[in-house]
C-alpha cells in the first residue's frame, strides 16, 4: 500500500491549469535575475477559497528559490500590520548573514519603527527630522530597505515579497507598499525585486479603497480548472507512484469535481483510498470513483455547512435567492434579486459586498452575481425553499 499523493486542504504540489500564469512568472523571474530589473507592477491573483491561490504562490516561490531568489512570505492580517510583517520577514531572512554583508540592511531596519495606532492598524514611521507625512515617510523608509536588501547582488540575485490573504492587509500597509513600489519604479528600475500577492475576490476592491492608482496593480482572476487540467491534477501524482487511472475514471472524477480544485483533490484522495491505496502497477477505476463519491459529498457538505453557519440571516436570505435564481441562469441579475427579496436594488450593496468578502459569491459585473463553488447552490436549495 502507498500513501495518497493528493492533498485536499493542503498546499498542492503542482498547479495544473495555471500554465499561463506560471509562464508569466518565469518571464518576470528572468527579467529580475538575468536582466536585473524591477517588476514595477504589484501582481495579485484572486479567486474563491479552494481555488488554489496559496498553492499558486507557493509554486512561484519554488521557482524563485530555484533561481536563488530571496523570498519573503507574508500572510496578511496580523495585528501589527503589513509593513511590520515585511520588516520582520526581511529581518528574519537576513539574521544569519555576516555582519558586514547585512550592515546596511540592519541600519535601515533599526531606523524603522512600527507604531500601533488604532488597534489592528499599523502605521510606519522613520527616525527622521523631516515633517513629511507618515505615509510618505513610511514609503521612503521601505523603499530604502528594499534597496539595501538587494544591494549585495552576489548574495541576493533578486527579492520577491509574497503576500497571501492580501484582502486582509491593513489599508495603511497597502498604501505604504504601493507608494514605495511607485518610488522604486520611477527612481530605481534596476533593483531586482517584485511583489506577488493572492486574495479573495474582494482583494481588488480592498486595494482600490486604499490607493488611488490601482492601475499599478496587475490583477489575475483564477478560474475553475478545465477538464484537461483536472485530468492532469488526478493522473500525474498517481503516475509518479506508477499507478494509472482508467480513462472513464478520470472522466467521471472531472465531471463530478466540476473544475473546483479542492474537489479535484478530494476525489483523488478518496478514489485512492477506495482503490486500496494501490501499490506500483495498480489502477484506479470508475467504480473506485463511484465509491469515493459518498466520502467527497460528506466532506463538501461539511465545508458548505461551515460556510453557511458563518453567515447572518440577511446574508442567508440573499444566498437563498441567488441559489434558486441560479438554478435557471448561471448569472443572477441584481434587479431580479431585488424583486425576489422585495427590496430596492441599492439596498443590496452592503450584504453583497460582505458575501464577496467571504468568498461566497462572485461578482460577474453589470450587477450580476453567482455562487461560484460547485455544489454550494444545490446545498442551499436542499436546505431552503424557493423564496418566490
């Protein structure tokens, strides 16, 4: 028996279906490492929970480390704020460097002071006699720190800041980072550095609320996986252990997972177990996938139940209306929602924004929304009657 190569709920070892994004990142790596250039735009991948955002960032990190790039990983949302997390990440990553190599970096780290203002919101200032505003001082101080960290090109070929859950970052931190990167782009284009972030569907909106020049951010929405990507995600990990999937088993698993990366991993793991954790030379059949369905359905229902429990009565009313309208139309018009709920269209804005922030609905533009995670709308319809 061999342990399952699938990773439901964990960081995936590979990211099938994200080839275009991987190629773009590889090109940016080459610009940084080979041509010593700054990547001037901050790149943000966004999508629903379970879509593979963190796995994509980790794949970027593995590629960067293969090129001997210094990687700083941050999960946004800590009470001290985003900039404090960046400072601490750089401090930790350079703590073992010889004193001579890290002298300038440590001087800039020491110059920075992180002061908590409103609880949970971090502001950054520098020890300076200037009367410049906190935002600008913070941006300049961060700019100097990034510059100092990349100055020793023999030790640091390039620097990448990876920011996960960017929608949870404090507005002051986003603003300071954005200003710092704007200064670097204008004044130090030869610094080999980049920022890559990932977040929920409301990440672009949160960033736009913090900074006025959001065109300096490059946004990449993550979509559900294609059939081919699902097949690769199921077949390849098994193949590495010399286990094959029958074609009809792959087809059924992809059909049932409906492109949702988390469900793909669930089906891979459950089918592996149903097949008896096969040794090399084993095969996963369609019957194994059918047996796996009970286990996967249970796991998905537990997931849906947890998300449902994390909503308010008003949010549930909204979700119920979307779920039933979505039964006939993939995208639900805001006006139809207002009619069903017997409220004005404008009054839906607040609850809609909160549900997007939770990753439970997705805005399709022009006032349309959808429940994107396969199976969640059906789960809601099983729980609640059609409100019409």
